[in-house]
């Protein structure tokens, strides 16, 4: 069974630009969540989608947005990039809401903003 | 709110040494507790979990016991190997049964020398 796939692996963007990151969950997983990982703040929850609906959102500005498609694939978008947005963005999927359904993470997209 | 505090590294051990990484948490109710591991260049992998007090999670020789009285979930391994070198994250989920929104500790870098 294929794991969670994130594309691209690396991105370099300039301040003020926007970027779109893609995530394909494990087949059959309907919940997709996104995390930001930085050396200073560690891992922080961005948002989660289930059946194309955002169910929960972390404490990030409105420049960070996402969506989920009917095939459960998800994208996240960051507009008006700032230097502080440089981070590893991790996507995770899970099959259902249950204590016995852990998150499965992708290898991440490394975003560098110059 | 929820928070996780884990011992900061880096931790450097010789092969076959005993490992302990401390983790304590603050949360309301009855969270689920997790240890995730991140190898260089990769996303996070679930190492073990415990969903209620006194549960012991175990995997690949690693163990952790959910101690509600001390709000702790310390990770232990009796004999580490070079291949255990990675960053270890303690995390909790307290979202009414949903595991997608995790609160992570800062991570502990473990290096095992031959």
C-alpha cells in the first residue's frame, strides 16, 4: 500500500509570492491534516479536512488555506509569502476518527522563502 | 490548553546503552499519548501509543507507560542501536476521540555511536 505522498519535495520562493503544496493520502483515508515544522516553533497543527470539509484549524493567519478534493487529495496554499514561512510542511492522513487510528505522515515539502 | 514537555537533547549514547527520554504533558480530560520518530529527510512515523492510564505502548524494543498520576509518558529502550539515531517526538491528542490534531513536544535528537 502506498504511503502518504507529498509534492514537491523542495520549493524555493520569493517573499510576496504564493505557493501550493499537494498531498495524496493513503488509499481509503478520508482525513488529511497539515502541520508546519520549524526549528523554533517545532510542529504546529495547521488544519484538517474530512470529506472536503475543513473541520479544525490551528492558530495561523488567513494567508494559510487549504482544500480537499472528492478523491481525498488535499492542497494547501500560502499567499503573500514571508521569510518566516520557511519550514517543512507535513501532511498526514488517517482512516477514521478513533483512538486506534494513528496519523500516517508523508515525507514533507521543504519550503524556503528568500 | 494542551502542552507537551520533553527533555531537550541532543542525547548521545553508545550502542547497547539504556535510553530514557522524559516526556510530561498538560491536558484536560483523558488524552491519548504517542511517540513518533523522524529519521533524516523523512516524515514522522508512529513508534508507539497508549490511550488510557496505565497502558503500556511498545514497539521495536521501545516502551512507554501512560502515568496519569505523574502526567508522564517516558520513552525507554534497554539496548539502543546505531539505527535508532533519529529525532523522537512525544505527542498527545485530546480532540474528543480524533487523532488528527496532535500537540507535539519539541523533539529530542538521539545519536547512537558504534
